[in-house]
């Protein structure tokens, strides 16, 4: 069974990656704007575009990519990777002139290199169940990191920023989902946004696969688990959103109990990041 049989059509990948919500930053994978989604209750409102971006690790960013990143106006990068993870994969931090990086590590038990072989066996059996459990753990163990990011967003709503983990799929995906859910984006759109990661990761698939092969000598014994672990299917996110409601009482309650945000803070986030669709159009076109 070959991992390569699951590669996507290069023409489809190229077309998608060169179109919104994806943006081009040379050397950075899976980078896109999380704005532009309409709210479910009021379709005249949308998530403010051009402010919050998500991606995979920027460790391979080129000089051109740094210029492109600065051109997006990004001033702050939030790095969700753990120290152990970066050391295990021999990844160095990235310095970009004019952009500050804030480390907000989230350690995900089972996704670290030492335990990932066990995780592959679990992913072979019931991937949706495993994703839901692991993403629940991200919401719990990553609350401190999320709190720091959302307080930054509340304080600097007009300053573009980016957050990332390694592939820009799991921790980054959970952070994106809980924010869009708080802002009132539909489950369907949140699930579709999550699924874009499959295309976003495609250019880096060989590199990510080689990294995992080194970490997991027995990977061939659990190839289907590896494929499942690298997936980002809409039905997974749909199940995760159900879990957020059942376990945490919904996004707003999660922000209150786990991120220690008041009603006023939550209201401020919504006011700052929900804009009229006409105003949002002007933001993207540069119209007065």
C-alpha cells in the first residue's frame, strides 16, 4: 500500500492554493485567511477578512516569503508548537524582521514523537473518535494559549496576525473552529474551512511524511492510521462541534469558563471581527 496513491491532482491543488482564502507566502504551507465567512443568523454580517491568518510552520519561509508576509500586514505570529516537538524534529525558530513571534505552546499527548506510533494504531480503528478526543484535549490543555491569543485579538483588532502549529491542521484547526463558532459561522462552513487543510498541506506532504517515517520506524505497519491521522474531513469537524456543545456548553460558555472572558470581552470580539458584507468588500478591494 503506497502513501503516494492518496496524492491530489496537482492542477486542482495549484488552482486552490492560488485562490482565496489561501494566500501566497513562499515557503509557508497551508496559509490562509480565516475571514470572509458569513454568520448563520445574519447573512449581512461576515468575519472580518485580512486580519487573522492560519498556517503550518514557517521554518522554511524564504526571503520572498518574508516580504509577502509583511505585505499582508502581519505583525505578530503565535507559535503553538511545543519545545519538545521542535527539538525532536530539529526545527529552529524563525526570525522575520518587523514581525514578532510569541510562543504559546500546546502539548498534545499522543501527538508527540514518542507516542505517535500508539496513536497510529488508534487512528486505524476509529479516526473520528480519536480526533474528537484529541481536539477536546487541545481545548482543555491549550486554554491558556488560546486565552493569550484572544486577548491579543480583542486588544488589536485591526492588526493582522497569524497562528500556526506544525502542519496547521490540528491545534490550528481547533483554534480556528472555536473562534468561528463564537462569531456565529455555520457548522457547515466551519467544517468546510477545516477540510481545506488537506489541500493546504499537499505541497508539504512528502516532507511531513519523511519526518514521520523517521519518528516512527514501524510506520508501514500502520499506514492506514497514518493516512487517517493526516486527514481533515468535514465529518470530523462536525463531530468536534457537537462535542464542544455537549462538553463545554458551546463556544461562548467555553470562552467564559476556560478562557476567563467576560460577556463584555466576548461582545468586543464579536463587534471587532464581524463586519457588514459591504464594509468587508471595501476592505478587500481598497474602496473608500
